[in-house]
C-alpha cells in the first residue's frame, strides 16, 4: 500500500504550494495511495520568520495575521475530507513543525497538539538555522552561514544543534528531511564522514536521540526533484540509522498535484539498495468518518516495499 507522510497544498500554503487540498487527495487516490498524511506548515509567529515569497503585498503583515485562522480552516477541511474519502484512502491529519526560536515554537507545537484532538502527528522539521531559511535559495543559505561564523562547517554544526534541541523538546514521531542542510551546500552530495568530524558527531548524536524517542526517519524524495543524487537522508546517514535498528517512513513532500509520488520509484530503489524491506506509516482504527462513534486508536503499521510498489500506479 503506497503512502506519503508529508504533503502540502496551495490552499493552505499559499505562495509556497499549488492546488486545492481536495484535488491533491483525489490525485493521490488516482496514483494508488492508500494513506496520505496531510501536513500543512504550522503557523509562524513573527514577520522575520516569513519567506520572501510571503512578503507581498504589505511586507507580510496579512500573511502573518492569517496563519492562525488558516490553520484552523485547514484542520476543519482536513476532517471533512477525511470523512468524505474514508472508503477510498486513509487520511491522517498532521502538520509540519518549525524550530526558528525554541522558546516560542516549542510551546506553540505543544499547544497545537493539545488543543486539536484531530491531529494524529506532526513532523519535526528544521527549515531555518540562526533564524534564517536555509532551503529557499543559495543566497539565504549563505546569509545563514555568515550568521554562524562564515564557514559552512559552522552552519552544519548549528543546524544539528538546533535540530537536537527540537528533538528533545517536541519528541516528534516523524523526523522530516534529516539532512536538509545539504540542499544548498557547496557540495550537496559530499560524504560527511571524513569531511568534518564535529558535524558527523552531531549527526550521530541526533540519530541516537531519534532512536531513543522511537521516531521514524523520513525518506523524502523531494531531494531528488531538487537535483540531489540521493533522497533525504543521504546514504551514510541511512546506513548509520540502519545499524541502530531505526525505522523509516516515506514521503514525497509534495507541494501540489504535480509533485505527488515524484521520484517514488527511485526512492524505493534507493531503499532496496540499502537492504531495507519495509516502511512504516500510521493508521487510525477504526478510521475517522466511518460508521459509528468509536474513538479510534492510532497505531504504527509496517508496509513491505513489495506491497508499496504493487499499489502504485505511476506513468512510466
């Protein structure tokens, strides 16, 4: 059974993604997904947290004011669609976290989880380092690098230190794009072991933290559509995770219909080359929206890669 644990829509990530959420779900059904995790971005708290594309037309004031009501609208629509398509696809409701300032975002994540019982999980992600986006473009990556002391090694170290804070404070079930920091790196496909020992030590520490939390590491194929040779996480990270006995989940990190299941065949080939035979997702039993009013239980579910491939209906 094919699935993604990480997806976005233009309806609730305007300027950042495309298409209405319902259309994304209908397309996911058409390509053979049996489960889709809806994970629109969580609200952000300050104008300085916005991406350049969010600043028009009034320097981001409207975008900032809309974050909280937009999140509430997303959760309402997600529940409606969860019930509407219950017979066709298992819909999980989540959100993607941020960690721009732990003092603000840790409590906000806790509040979003405790105040919205419909939320099944959140993705623990890092998109900023030293308060600056590292995944928007090379120029902003270099701004973050300068803020960390001017050396790429220092940026990587700060990234993994901030990720470690996030893991400890929020304890996510799914850890998103573990090595996103390599996207705009000078050498994004370099092997870290033997490059900078301080970086590799931090990466291993964070993997050990993930394992202790019982978290799943996301294999995220968006890295492939962005030109990297391997998904997140890169091979050396995945091999270290496998040594630890860690579990993987799988995501397209789609930002609209055109990106649903993008590079999934390559991602599955990558996993099999590592000797991985199964992936993990979540399920509600019984599924919300089905007949009756029984409180559902959230469970982990293993899916073999063979089952995953069999479910997919992709154009060759």
